[in-house]
C-alpha cells in the first residue's frame, strides 16, 4: 500500500484482532507524512480547544454573550501540513484524500454514539464547482452516517473574509422543510476558525428544538 500524500510504500502488519474483528487498522499515511500533522495538546481553551490557552478564549466569550455555549472538539492544529492537505483535497479536488484521516476520525466519532451526526453543507454553486462536500467525504470515509437537515444559500466564501467579517456576517444556513430535528446532535465541519459557521448553525438547531448540540471538526 502507498501513502496517499507522498506515494511512499507503507509496510503494514495485520494484527490478529484486526482480522478477527474485520477491522481496518491499515494507515493511509506513511510515518514521515503522519509526523507532519500536529495533534492538539493538553493546554487549550476548554470550550473550543484553541491552543496555548487554559481559560475561555476571546471567541468563546463572544459566543457566550451571543447566547451560544461552545462545546467543541477537534483533533489537529491548522499547521502548514494541514493547509497543504486541504489545498489538495478541497481546492484541487483530490477526493481520494478523504481517507487520509479516516482512522483518526473513527476513533473520535465513536465517542458520540448517542448523537445523530449532521454535516455542515455547501452552497449549490460551491458544490457544483467542487463536485463533493469535503466534510461528507471525511465522515463517510470514517464509516459513519449523517442526517441531511441543512442547506446553505450562496455567499462569499468564509476563507476570503477577515475575522471581524466572519463574526458579523448573517448566517446563510437554514433547515430543510419537513425534516425532524433530533434531540442530540453532533454538528461536524472540517475546520474551526472563529466558530462563526458552526456555532450559528448550532444555535439554529437549538432554536428548532435540539436539546443537546455539540460540535466537532478535524482541525482547530
């Protein structure tokens, strides 16, 4: 098997437990590529996992004033290796790369067995340009299902906005008509920056009847 990022041949050893349980423990990354990604360490904002803090960060204080209690988990920091990954995956359209973090996501998401998963959607034009929803790809590669509850109107991409613009922009997301809102939801996105996207959708779902909405992203 070859590393999905660099093409280097990966030497794998099948364990007895993986064969017995029919579990796929084979990594899609070589050791060199794996070492370039940085996991979030213990010192971080207790609400959103922003690194380098031990108390509630400025963004989480903002959301608290907005009536949103942030309860977010993520796995990795947004370092250069992760920027390069998303450049290839999202913007170059290398859909095979959805499998790169499948094992990491599988371990994290299985902790939310009582929750229904909901994925942040793309706008119709963005979906047509990209050909896939990158968050759906990550979740499906980790072998989890999700509910199709949300839609998004067209707007300027959040990656092109400043921090203040992201915080001030009116939410373009809305709930599809005729859907049933679960009581417990895990809302999933790929990258958490200021929390504008995911926390406004969290509030939207709470106002629609969800009693417990937690949020998750691959990257913080």
